[in-house]
């Protein structure tokens, strides 16, 4: 007979025993019985848990097996194993996908932190590319500042024409003006930017991956390049001032009295140093994506020249304008010094935020500014500016005032080009940074989009210039010493100049694709050399029958040839673009511009007032060009204007609904 267990819980009866299998208490075998219910299983589990708890209490060395010392610790049902099902040969019950009923719930165990020496830094991220909104704002800011500087430059030319007309004095100043023109191209617009923007882009990319305690690549670049540059530019300025008589004789051998030109050249020679420092600051700021101070330099420059002419023109004559050039160059550098100093003095950020892949500069031994690249850029800029030298050389043998006619026509005709180049000025640091980070696809898309957009902008201006050239010149210059004959001659030259505006814009945009990689390439120099030779040859042939118009035609032909060569030469040496796609995209705004020019010619004939004629010409040309650009989808005009039209339509719809 089976005795009662003193440690068994009350309320646990015979139905809690297993239906089959050996009897653990008697050692006998029980006959099969009905299936055990859930309640029986729970009671059996509770009973068995109590037995195990008592056994553990009796065998514990700390607690002797006495009735008074036994302490039972109740255990939850869900923490006990399913002994009933196991004893009956049934599979254990499971609570969920992986856990057996009664099995202890696993508790997550935190692994110990790894040692500091083996910890991995967080996954680095590529620096974010500038958004379209940022690029649009920067372009608008640069365009507004550039337009303000261009208008002041136009006011400078108007003051020069009003005070000195188009004669021997103005020709003498314009010969000396060759020095700041070349210095501007070499040291601000093209040469210095082509070399330093990629160099600063690489330095900024390296600064992003280095910690605060490591040397700053931006400061290292400034300390290694700026003192040497200032020393070289100061020596060049001194040589130009000393050799001013020889330089004037080379530039304009046909001048009857070269002494005013020599005096003006000695004053303008100082701009070599000031323009170089200003160009260095401008390239560094644009690489930092700062466009306010670089865009304001020509405002300060032209204000200084205008002030000097009106303040000292009666006493010094045309030399007052040359003094204004010297003072304006110093202001260009002074305007940019404070914002650049703030960016250079800024400490580098955290190094774990960005990751820059191998740069093409790393293959050159880590040099950020290669001597071969500097030579290629400077020689290209010199060759490009040689077109002005060719003009001055051949025009010096023409009647007095021809150099002035060429200068005034060029300044007005290049206003649309200057406005369109603002797109490239803003996006060139973006392309250089993309190349430095190894993102060639982003650079290619940016270059192709810029070419189409810049072509549209410059062709609208070219259509206005061709259609309303006489009215423009009359409105801007015909006063004081500038006569009606000067207006007619300048307008004729201006129309010929406008034919080369697209080529000049494409050259300025395409050459940035070659130099944005930071590698030395001589192909742009070869293309520009071919264009300069074509300019000189055509000028020699056309100057006798057509005079200044023949020189302007030679300029347009030479720069267009250079643009074609640069476009066809794009490939592995530059940002790879699809030439066929670019040519097809450029043909659309060209067709729109031709039709808009015809409409403008018909429009200006209806007005006698030059102001009304110019205003009507601008409106007519712009309306026709935009309509045709929408029809031809030039530069993605439909995709650009579609959000605007949708916004206007939705706002009008909301107002109508509100009015109801």
C-alpha cells in the first residue's frame, strides 16, 4: 500500500499521476488511463515542484533538515518543466515558437564592451552635396552682385567716354588698361581659380577626415603658397612698372604720343600684386562655398575708379583713371580678407563624419598644387587674353578712336556672357569637390546641365545686342565727347562681337571641366593657341577692308574655333560628357535665339526713343525666346517651369474656391 507523502501539497490527488509509465514512488508500472487534463498537469507540476523544493531544503548544508528549518519558496507555474507530458511520452507543450512551457525565460545578456584599442569608429558618411536650392541661391546672389559690378563697370566706361571721349587720351588709358585686363583674367577669373579651387577642394576634403588634433591641410596650403605667390607677383609688378615704355611700344606701336600711356601703365602695373591677392582670396572663399565677398570685389573696384576720375580728372587727366585702378585693386583684396580669415582660423570638425576616397592628387605624391598645372593654366589664360593684344595691335594703325570703339563694343556685348558665367562660377567648386571625392557621375551631370543653361542665358543677351545695338550705344554713351559717329561705329562692331558670345561662354565653361580634375593637361592650351592663331590670321586679312569690324569678326571666329576644339576634346583627360548630347542640347537655344533676333529687329524699328526701343527689344526678344525654349524644351525649360505653373495654378484655384 502506498503511504502518504508528508511533503505533498494538499489538494493533489490520484488524477495527477501519469497515465502510463513507471510509478516513481512505488517502482511499479501503471496501466494506461485517460489523457491527462490541463488542470491535472498543472497540479502535478505544482506537486512535483514542492517535492523538489523540499529535497533541496533537506540537502542544503546551511539549512538542516528539520521541520522548523524547512522554508518553501513558491515557484510560478510557467517556470516549471512539463513533467506530466514527459512522463506520458508526449511532446512537451510550447509557449510560442521556440520556448517550452515551464522552461526558464532567457534573459538578454549584454556583452562586455570591447577594449578602447579595438573599438571601431562609427561608419563614416560622405559629405552631403550642395542642394539645388543652395546652388540656386548662390547663383542668384553671384548674378546680382556681378550685375551690380557690371553696371558700375558700364558707369565707369560712361564716365570715361563723357570726360575723355573716344580719342588719343582714351586710347592711351586703354593701352594701359591691358595690364589690369590680363591680370584680371590670369589672377581672378581663370588662372588663379583653375589652380586654387581644386587645390582648396582637396584640402577641405582632407580636413574633413582628420581629427581636431591633426595638422590642418587648409592652413598648410595657405602658408606654403600665399607668401611665395605674393613675392612673385610683387617682382612682376616692379618689372612691368620699370619696363612700361617697352611694353607700350609692343602693345600699340602706332600711337603718336606714347607718354600718357606709359604713365598710366606704371600706375596700373601695381594691380598685378593686388589682383593676385584678391584672386587667391576669391578662389579660397568659393572653395568654402562662400560667394558674397568674391561677388562684391568688382563693385568696390569700379567705385574706386569712378570716384578717382571725377575727383582728380580735371587735375590729372586720364591718369586719374589709372590711379583708380591701383586703388581699386587694393580694395578688392581688403573686402575679402576678413571672411577668409574667419574660415581659415576655424578649427577642423570631427573626423568620423565624412569619408573621402582616394583623390587624383594623391597619385602625385600628395602635392595639391603641381608646377605643371600652374604653367598649363597660366599659359592658357595668357593665350586667351592674347586676343585683346591682337585687337590693340591691329587697331593702333587705324584712325584715332578705333581702340575705344572696340573697347566699348566689347564691354557692352560681354554683359550677357558675364551674367551667364555666374552659373559656372558657382558650380565650379561643386564640380571640383565632386572630382576630389571620386563622384564622377555627379560632376558629369553638373557640367552638362550648366552648358545648356549658360547657352540659354548668353543667347538671349546676344539676341538683344544684335537687334538693338544702335539704340543701346546711343542710350549708354552718346553724350559729352562721345558723338553720333562714335555711336554708329561702336554699334557696328558690337553686332559682330555678339556672334562670338556663345563661343566665349563655352570656352569659359568647358575649360573648367579640364582643370577641375587637378591634373596637368595641355590640351586647353593647344585649343586656345589654335584659336589665337586664327584670330591673328583673320585680323591680318580683314583689317584693311573692314577695319575694326574685321578685327571683331576675327575675334569671334577664333574663340568659336577654340570652343569647338574643347568640346570635341572632352574625354578621359577631363570630366567625361556625351558630346553628341551636348551638341543636340545646344542647337535648341541657338534656333530660338535666331528667331528672337528677327523679332527684335522688327520691334526696335517702331520706336524713336532709344530707351523705349531698348525696353521693347528686351521684352520682345525675351518673350519669343522663352516661348520657343518651351516648345523646344531647351535646357529642360519644361521641367524647370512646370513647378512654377503648377504653383500658380493651385494658388489661383484656391482663391477662386475661397471666393465662392
